[in-house]
């Protein structure tokens, strides 16, 4: 969720983590990203977003490497992704751009829109009794990953 979703998206797309240790990215069975706008660190830093600038500094090169959307290239084999998105048009736009880029390089993506939740609420909803907006699709994604 949130910053953690950025980190798992980065782990599932970057050559600096698993491939640097001799593991293919598709070693991962699946990556579930719950409500982040951290798919494009370059854009967030160029917008002068202080949270991102504090976390990622002033280096344009580092911003690109920290952006999961910039790590996707045709011919690579990536894990399947689940993307839970919500929020403003801008926030949704970052998620939609990432989903489109994943699909353009052949990645299977399961996605949900959960605007009925706020940022904390979407995380709290996962696994809650009777909750079906995120819980069921996420369970289905994991079931597909591990069959």
C-alpha cells in the first residue's frame, strides 16, 4: 500500500534488484500495488512535490531509475500485476499510465478502481468481513498467480 506499493512495483520492474542478483523478474509470481502514485517519480519531482523531492533528492537520473514506469521494456519478462487505484484524476492518471505501459510490454494486469475508499480506507478494506470491492479481486489475482 502507498509507498510500499511503489517499492513492490519497482522490485517487479527494475533491473537493479532481482536481475542484479541473477533472478529474472518473472521469478515473482505477481505484484500487487495498492493505491500509489509513485509509478512516475520523474513526474512527481518535476511537479515540485516536496514529499518526492525529500525522498528522492535532486538527481534526474535517480528519479528515472526510481520510476517503475521507466523500467518497462519490450522483450523483458515481467510478473503479472494487480493495480488498485483511487483518488483524484491526477492520481488515477499515474496508475492508468502505468497500467497502459505494463500492457504495452505484454504484462497481464488486473485492476480495480476503488474511489469509495480514501487512502487509508482502501488498505483497511482488504480482508474486512463482507468487503468485495478489493478483497475478492485481490484474492482472485493471487489464486491465478499461485495455481
